[in-house]
């Protein structure tokens, strides 16, 4: 009886796997879109805006964006904890309103008292959020209303600030770099270091990612939240001092008005998600520069400033939509 010979079936070789390519998806746009948009807008202005690349124009743009950037960096820390701070504009006005009242005690004393107002408002916001359990948007909304009211009580009408130290802070420079720009740069570097290289930064990100898990892990959630809101209030007060020094006046009604919109927009389009758990300092810087350049471009071409505010609203809605799209895929 002959044995049957089994012929193995022919096995087709596997199809070659194409190399992976980076898709232009919502996550990529969220992480890098702000840099692309900023580069494109700069390129457009080079060709369509007269004298755009002159030193005076670039210097003016940096001076104007510096206070907003300082506020946005504080806002980025708060948003990293899955919070929000709507009181930053009112804190700016309050800090600026206090300067004329205490300028007789010296420049340093007046500035410190103005910044102390930011610390106090930050403590109140942090206590309400971390200890009482009030929603951040509600806590800071109340402080926004009260802070603007106090600014009007203390400041009243517009007051000129002619103190030589304040004037020098607003118009002076070191090696051609204005003080306000230098201060904003130092704050940006300090923020990056705090987020990336300190225990506080790691705890902040962990709390924003999952507050309940952070509590179970024994992290000092309350202390970190209070510290974050204090830092945000302090930076907002510093921005108010810088704006008052730049304009040499305190206007409690208009100073810092709607700056919270600019700060939140810079943070969101810079890639920091409103869901917390991340803080993108470099993206926030690029976002602040982008929003300033959008406003400047419209002004250069005689388009009303109100249009810039509409553009900011559209951009922040688009940025939030991209973030939500990423959340649905993950």
C-alpha cells in the first residue's frame, strides 16, 4: 500500500507594510498648528504690510504682547489643573488702581502693594476652589465682579502716574530690550522650568489629569491648587502694573478689560487642553504672539479692533473643537 504524498499549500508572502506616515489629524494640529499659523501670518505681513520688519514695529509688537503673555502664562497653570480664572482682568485693574494711592511711599512699595492684591485674590479663589469646592468658573466670576468694583472704588476716575520709577519701568530698556519684554521673557522661562523641572509642576499636571487619583496617591491637592491660583493672581497683578507703567495712568474701568479672553485664547490655541493634565508653555507664548499679530495686522490695514475680538472668539471655538475631536477618538 503506497503512502500518500502531501503537497504543502503554497503560502503567499505577506504584503509589504507601507512605512508609517504622520497624519495631519486633530492631534497634530493641536500640538503644532499655532506655530504654523504664526509663521504663515508673519510671512503674509512681510509681503502685504509696509515696514513690518522694521525694528520699531517688531519692538512695539513685543511691548504690547508682554502683559497679555504674563497673564496667559498664569492662566495656563490654572487650566492645567482643569480650572479657569475669569478674574485676571479685574485683578489687573485693581493692582493698577492701588499704585497711585501708595506711590507716596516709594515706587517699590506701590508696586508690591499692587501685586499683593493679586496674591490676596488668588488666595480667595484657591480657597474657594480647593477647600470649599466651588466650581472655578463661579469662584473667579465672583472675584471678577468684586475686583472690578474695588478697582473703581479705590481708583475712581483715570489717574496719571508720573513717578520716575514707574515711568522707567514702562519705557526703559536694557541693551535695547524693553523692561516689560524682559520681564515677560523671565516669567516665561520660570514658568517652563516650574512645569517641566519641579515637583510642583508634576503635581499640577497629575491633579489636572485626574484629581481623584492624585488625592488617593497622597498628593497635596489643596496646596497645589491654592498655589496655582495665587500664582495666576500674582502674574495678573504684575501685568496690571506693567500696563499702568506703559500708559503712565491707571484706568480702573478699561484696564485689563476682556484680557481674560485673550489669555484663554492664547492658552487654548497653544495646545493646553481645557480638560487639564497638560501645560504647554511654548505653545502659550506662540498663541499670545499669534493673537497680538492678528490684532496688529487688522489695525495695519484699517480694520476695526472689534473685528479682532470676533476673530479671537472664532479662533478659540475652533481650537476647542479640535480638542474635543481628539477626546472623542481617544
